[in-house]
C-alpha cells in the first residue's frame, strides 16, 4: 500500500477547504473507499469533512447511499470535483 506523506495530506486538506460548500466533491481514503458528495461538501474542520447526500463506493464493487458522512481527513489519499 502506498503511504501518503503528511505534506500531501496537508495539501489535500487545503484543497478541501477551498471546495467547502461545493457539490460533486470526491474524496478517496485509505482502504479504497470513495465518497462522492451528491449534495455538497458541507464543512471541513477539526480534521474532519462532512458531506451530504453521499454515494460511497466500497472495496469489492459495493455502493451505498447515505444522507450524511463524516470523513477523517488523516485518511484521505485524493480529492477531486466532478462536473
């Protein structure tokens, strides 16, 4: 498993803070989880991100929908925004 350096995580958190309030934000975490904010990235603070209307892709091709998800930002590996 590739480790994400501390400076890269800090950079990703900085990007997330700029995307706060935006829709279609994607966050990947350690373990292969992908969180897509169908709603919006509601808040980024205290090393946590809160997204609403989340589609969560789980390892093994499983997907679940949740109304709210809190993500530990120490575990993020990538951040993006869809169309």
